[in-house]
C-alpha cells in the first residue's frame, strides 16, 4: 500500500483510507508499545491514542518521509510518557505477561536480544534459554524510558539507527550514543550470563 497516497485520500475525505493505514500499521504500533510498556492494556491504550493523534495531525505528515517513521514518532513519545508515569506510580502488573510469546520465539517478531541465548530441543538448554530470556527482560525493563525505547526498536523491532532517529526525532549520533550506553548498562546487568556480550553488542 502507498501510505502517502492513502494519507492524501484521507485528507480528501476518504475515511476508509485511514482504516487501511490502521490495518497496515496497527500490529506494528501495538507490538512496539507492548514491548516498551508494562501491561497489554496500557499498550493497547497507547496504540489507540497513537492513531487518534495521527488522524488529528495527518495534515502535518510530510510525504517525502516514510509514514511508518512519522507514526512511530507519535507512538514512541506516547510510550515514553506512559512509561514514566507508570514508573512514578508502579502498579502490580508484571512485564512478563507482555512478552512471554516473544521470549519463547512464538511472538510476531521474536527479538534479537533473546535469540541465541541457548539451543532448542534439549530440556536443559530450553530451561537455560528461559532463564536467560527472563534476565534480559528484567534488565531491559530496568532501563530508563529513553534507553529502553531505543533498545526495543533496535533489538526487537530490528530498526536501523537512521530509522530510529526518524521515528524518535533524535539525531543519528544521539541514537548511536544512547544505544551504546544502553548496551553497556545491559552488559553490566547481565555479566553473569554466558554470552551476554554477544546479546547486547552490535548495531
């Protein structure tokens, strides 16, 4: 689907064209929010708010740039705000419920941080993989919101630094710098985990 053309149709009064954009990008926005935020309910709220704001501000979209990046910028700002509010008044909701499927490799985009922690098939290795994945989840969860969002985008969404820069409004240099710091923090938290360096290194 040509996103820019769909946006043009929406601005001309074709509401179905916006439904097409939601169908095209809805799962990606929800997946990003679910990996950043502490509960599925909060992630769904942020995803819904992302599209409401996108619709309200659609006239400001510049078709020279990818619609996905513009949409993810809205989503990333909402995620960071929501996560900061949650951290200020944490609930009893566990992060684990959000990402179990992805940790097991059965989610929509099982992520780079958790891939390769251990082999498959052997019960002992599977148990080791589950322990490593839980440790990685906990370490990522403890990062400050601005670092956590970038780690999710880079390692779980597979986005390149320039894509992250477009989606967050940060400069490519700042994205690279924050990812470097985030990886250093994760490496320190996961120093006991065999292969931790391989899990958090790289672009």
